[in-house]
C-alpha cells in the first residue's frame, strides 16, 4: 500500500465527515488550551511571588507576635500582642548580626483630602524600614530624626494614594495636608512605584508615617507593636541572626527553656518557602482543573470516535470487500487520528497561549507558559485521539469483511 | 479453451452458524464448478444459503469446512492479506444495498479499489474510474454523491467500482433486489455486456425473470444445490428494454 494513497484516503474521510472531525478536534483543542492556560497562570504567579519575595531583600528577618506563622504573615493576629517597642530597641542594641531594625505598627484608616477620601493602610516605621525594603522616594524627602522623635504629623504616600486623593498619579502632593483619622498630616514625599504583588495587592496603596506618629496618635493601645522588621548583616549570617534574636527575646519575655516562645521569627527564605508552598497548592489546584478539562476533552474525543464506530465498521467492511487489508484500514484510521490530533493540538496550543496572554493583559495576572505544559497536554490529547481512533478500527479490521459489512 | 477453463471449484463446502445452543447448517457439503465466461444465476428461497455461498466464494467469509480452488489454486490456505489482494484484483462485488461510501462522490467511490491497488499509478486512476463510470452510462454524473443518485444509478456506480480493477468475476448478491423491473433490466443489460466482454458473473436472485438473463441457473434449497441447468429461453436485456419502451409508447398514445 502506498503511503500517499492512505494519506489521501484518510484526508478524504476526514473531509467527508467534517462535523465529526471538528468535534473530535474540539475535544483536543479544549484539553490542550486549558492545560496550557491554567499552568501558565499557576507558573506565572509562582514566579512573581518568588520574585517579589526576593525583592523584599534576601537578608530580611520578620518577627511576629504569636507562634502561628500564617497569622503572623497576614499581620492580622491582633489577639497575640506580645511584642513591644523595647524588643525592637533591644535587638538594635544587642544583636550584632543584625544590621537594620524597625518596629512596625499599622492600621487601616480613612484618609481625606478636600472632598475626596480613601481607605488605605497606614504603617508607622523607623527610617531603617526604607533601607531594609530598599524603598526610594521619587518626590520630596524622607523622615528626619526629629520627625521620628517628635511624632511629627508628616507622611510618605504611594502613587495609588496620590491618584485617589488628587485624581492624577503624577500630581505633586508635597506640602498638601491630608487628614488621617481626622488628624491633619503633611505629605513630605512620594514613594516610587512598586506595582502589584502576587496576590494582586497594590503595593502603592500605602501611607508611611514615623513610628511614634502612628503609635501615639492613631493607635488605641500604645503598649504593643504589630511586628518587627530587621535585616541580617549578610545573607550567610541571617540564620545566626535569627538565633540571636530568638534567644534575646526569649530572655526578655522571660520564657523558660522548656516553654514555647510567644513570638515568631522568620527569614525571607523561610517566608519564600511558605509562599512557595502556597503557590504550589495553587498550581496543583489549577493543574487539577486543567487535568479535568483534559479528561473531559478526552472523553469527548472518545465519545465521538466510539459513536461513529457503527458507521465506520460498515465503511471498513466496504473497504475490505474491495480489497483493503487490515493494516490499510488501521493506518488510515491512525493517520486520521494523527491529523486530527496534530491540527487540534496546534490550534489548542495557540488558543491556550492566547487565553494566557489575555489573562495577563486584561486580568493583570502574570503568566509564564512552560514547554512542559505544552508537551504534556499535546501528548495526552493526541494519545487519547490516537487510541480511540485506533482501537475500534483494530477491532473492526480483525472482523471478517462480511461481519463488518453486516455490523449494526 | 477459455470457455471450459475452471474458475471456481468448491468441494464439500459447509457452513455452520452457532446461534446460542442452536446450530444452523447454512451450507451442507456444496460441490460446484463455475467456468470462466459463465453467467450463473443462483436461485432459491430465502434462507436457503445463497448469500452464505456467495460470501464464501467471494472471500468475504470462511467456510466451516470444505475445499475452494480459484483458477486451480487453493484459496482457503491464504492469509487475510492475500485474500484482500485477491478481492481487490480478481473479484468485484455488487450488493443489494449498493454499499457505496456515503458523502463520497461517484468517481471517488469508483477510485477506491484503485487506491488499494499498488499496481495502479496515480496518473491512470482518474482515467480508469471515468472509463468504468462511462461504461455503465454515468459519464455525466462523476461528481454526484450517492444520495443524489437513484437506486439504479447507485447500483451502476457499484458495478463501475466492481469492474474498475478489471476483475475475473463479478459477484452480485440480489443486485436488483431494491430496483424496479425496468432498472433491473438495465442492470442486466450491463451484466450481459460485461459477460460478453469475458467477465464471469455469479449473481444471486430470487426473481425467476431476472435469472432468465443468465446463461445457467443453480437452485439452492436448505443449504444444498437441488438443480443446475443452462437457461433454455435466455432473455436479452436490450430486447426486453425495447419491448418495455414500445409498451409504454402504446400506453401513452392510447
Ligand atoms: N451471521 C449469521 N448467523 C447465524 N445464522 C446465519 C447468519 N447468516 C445466515 N444465517 C443463516 O443461514 C441460513 C442461510 O442464510 P443466507 O445465506 O443469508 O440465505 P439466503 O441468502 O439464501 O436468503 C439462514 O438460515 C440464516 O438464518
Ligand atoms: Mg441472501
């Protein structure tokens, strides 16, 4: 049998059954496209999370009240008020492996300028905060030591806040007085744009003020602080710095060696692992959804192939009666399946990439298309297409021609 | 010489179907010789084993036991691929239900056996298909789909498909079973023409007047041959069709 003849036969057969060919292809397209898009979204957020965590500074150390790491990470554990300002001061004074340290207090507040108002996060910081997080100021200047000591009514704002209060991101708000919890505060600087973090949180939606300004003027309780942010002298010494901080605070909090500590110290890389496992869960979730769509697509392919078996068995009977050999019939069906899988697979890849790009463009969600997802989805769908094209054909080709002709 | 040459020889051919616990003896030790150039009509009541016999000598089915020689050579020892080649190059089939590929033009249907024949070059394929369709009077319907053709036309496409590979024998199982008598005669006309050109024809029919177009009749009953005789009063399709034409002319003038 000449291969080209078989190819011609297969092509004619596909062309003759356009709807069936299209429906089969649709299964493959959906399967491939969804896997590629889903995994691109998962991988994209994974990489951005890693990147944004790395951008926090690889030397950073976070100290949260309480022992629940996640509660600490989210900064929402108000019930665990165990950290005090003197803890931060003690770390600065006694831990020689720590380079910078700042206590943090934060609260969500309404800020008002003229007729406009906006809800945002106010964070009270020491100046070390800017160094630990490598923040820069594009307009105006940062807090001075006197600002810090005197709890001056001054603040730095992110560009989202500028936009929402003044209607224009590029407006120069230096010198404007805004009201935070009805306290008038002067804007002395604008932070350079940071963009969104991985959870879609706008990092520019922020107001920074001197530590005492927030703690004394805006917080109900002034005894405790929210958390402490520090940085190690070098990346290699971060772990030792964590030990130093832990033993210092243990001593200060008078915790017996046998008791559990009432605070949590995390390094940036530990955090990155925590977030990493969160994104891994998310990727697995997306992959499962994608896997289900692949399965549904596969079942679609299978159904179409099996439903057409009756018709095709008779066709095989006719072909065998006029001289087709078993392998001619098999090759024909395999070529048909390959054509469908390849064309459907390629369309699926294109659609998947388009969908991913659309999510990136319109949803503002980062996407990274991995070759693995392409290979995986393409391989799986074509395998299903091939199998369900080949298997019924093999059964039919094994029949006596007369039985295939009579098949109902 | 060719007149007396054996084409098909079967000896003690039996076929038994097992349906549940019941054994159906469809063929009971059939022995028969069909020579080249013959035009045989196989007759018999429904269920007498005509189709079973045709399918076996057409290599579409296997007998339960017996011997089958074609041109003096054993057929039953051949493997599936060899049988497929045999069907492709030496046999042509015409079925009662036409069995054309749906949604496939007349020409593509006729080209099909050529696509499965390695010896036919692509260049001559189209030419041969058109030639075969022309010889059955369908030169003007090459691109027609089966559902655009009448029953008689579909059967002619099937005949063109059967003869496109220049077979030794055409096997037709009730080829006129779904056709009216005038169309049936036209089909018989084609068969008689092909037979005159040297193609052996084996045809199953239960209609006595159709059997009259053959050169000899074989009668089956309960899986056995009960009669095998030449046709004495053979009908010629061209003449029968003329008669019908004059009849209808008379009818329309009166
Ligand atoms: N596939 C089959 N399975 C079981 N019995 C069959 C099958 N084909 C034919 N038969 C039986 O074999 C006998 C001969 O059938 P067949 O050759 O079709 O008769 P005819 O063509 O003369 O009408 C019948 O009794 C029929 O019921
Ligand atoms: Mg029959």
